[in-house]
């Protein structure tokens, strides 16, 4: 049986090392998922203690009534049932105005934004004549659906200009705050100023034919997608944002909602997850460069040296994860890339006894880390950037090996001779 060449053995060993390093990269990704889970757990804890996601619906006038149902039994008798039902009267026009201030709350090393502020609500109702119908007019009430955990103080409802006491209720299956109302035909105006609090998101229902919402906040990263309507106008500055919604014609029974999320611009875990995805490049590309060093510069590298060089590249992601939880992502990226790039480049220069190889490796890492950072910053163009980068790597590899590489092996390892490929024309 023919003994495998030294080149074959080395390629097999390098392949095994690549697999081991990819396994290590997967373990780092698993650690990242654990840290992200801890972050999300802390985020939920902060959110719940601050009132949770803010959502309000209404106001709506609830008018109880009774409906009698007769059911014929098998014995021919009729069973009489009186069901208590509710008619909901939505406003013709509804206006919200919110002014929100945010602050960071922390649990351990994790933080999340919470907010508090004022919500002004105004509505106009058009009431028809219910006096000749079987409605319990003396039991009517005005309901504003909101969680009691979202309230910072007990509000007052002004109905037709008069102040009304407010109480918590769970009537008609809707939890919120309510006030008794004397229901008469004609227009009814409602207004209230409510001190609210919450976390993560703010939303209100589109509960009138004509609904508007105006929000001013000091948060600089609002997310408007994920709701039924985008704002008609919005302005975002370094001091906060202002947004306005206007829905002049809407199905008030469709259950639409408008609002925004408090996006955390320094959430590093999403960036880190995308970064670790590119971990294989930080193994494959440096190994290709090292292998070309062996082929063209007549140096012999031990598989252990490949392993150590690759390990330093993989540990870049672990360093980035550890540091970015305590300092800014940008600074963490610079420090981690310097640590991994310089240590590996210095190591290659030392074992090869040639400083220029260390400089070449440094250049390779500069390109790699610049590419990765650009991909993280330009999420929408990550596929394009990645495709171009992979094409450039393959093209350069083809260029450097364009004349063919004839390897032979000896006692000291692999050496090479570069020879142009000759065509045999003896048969012509």
C-alpha cells in the first residue's frame, strides 16, 4: 500500500484542526445564546416592575341591557333565560397626546429603558336615543382600558366639562378604569390627563372613526414597524423624537393599534450573533495564508502552530462578547481585534523568523476585521459585501497559484517548487 505523502498528511491534520476550531466557534455561539437569554430575562424583570408594555384602548361607553331567550325543551315546555349583555358605543373622534421621559434601569450588568409621562385623552361621542329601548341607562359607564400597573396616580374623568370619580373595573370582560355616566341623546365630550408609566413599547387603539396620536419623547431610537399604521410625520434628533398619526377614516371595530417600540441601540447580542456567523472566515483565510507561506517561502509549520493561530482567531469572538457587556461595542471591537490580530501576527513572525510574514498576516487581519465591522454596520448590504469578499479571496488565491505548485516531501516536511505548467505536444 502506497504511503501517503507528507502534503496529504498535513492537509488531513489541518482539516481536523479546522473542524475542531469550528466546534469551538459553535461553543462560543452557545455561550452567546446563554448571555442573551440572561439579558432577555433581566429585560423582562425590569419591564414587569415598571408596568410592562403600555397599551390603552378606548374610551368607550358601555351600556348594559338584558336579552330574554326562550328555549323549547323536549317535554314541550319553554325555558326562559335572561342574558345580561353590553352595547359598546365608540367615539366619533379621539385624540391622544403623550409626552414621555425615559431612563435606564439596571439589573446586574444589564439595563433596559423604562418611561413615564403624561397622556392626554380627548373624545367626542354621538349618542342616539335609547330611552324607548330596553337598555339600563342608569347603569351606563365610560370605560378606558388600561392596566392598573400603568397608572402613576388616580386620574379624573371630565365628562361634558364635569369631573367624575374613577374606579377600577373588570366589567364586560375589559379591565381598566371607569366612571358612571348619565346617558342622554346628543353629544358627549370626554377628556382626561393620565400619568402613565411602562417599558419597551407604547401603543393605543384606533377606537374611533377619526383617531389621532401625537407623541414626544427623549428616546432617540423609536421603532414604528410592527403596528397597523406608520406615523404620518416623525422627526428624530439626538435629543429625542416627535411623531404624529392621523387616521381620519377607520373601522373602529377592527382592533387596529398604533404606537412604537423603545429600541435599544446598544443591544450588542444581535451584532455578536451576526459576527460569530462569520467565524469560519477567521479560521479558513488565515490558514490559507499560512499554507501559502509554506508553499512559497519554504518554511515548515507544525500542525500545533496552525491550531494555536486558529485558536487566537476564534477567541476574538469570546473577547468581544466579554468586553462588550461592560464597555461600548466599538471600543470592544478595537481591543479584541488588536489582541487577536497582533498576537497571531507576532507569533507567525516569531516562528518563521521573518518579520515580513508577521506584517503580511497583520494586513490580512486588518482586511478581515474591517470587512466584519463593515458587515455589522451595513446589515442590509451584508450579503453583497460577503459575496464580494469571498470572490476576492478566491480570485487572489487563484492568482497566487496560477503557475501551479509542485509539492514534494522530505524528512523535514513540505517544500515546494513553483513551475509553469508545460504542455506536451509530442503527439502533434
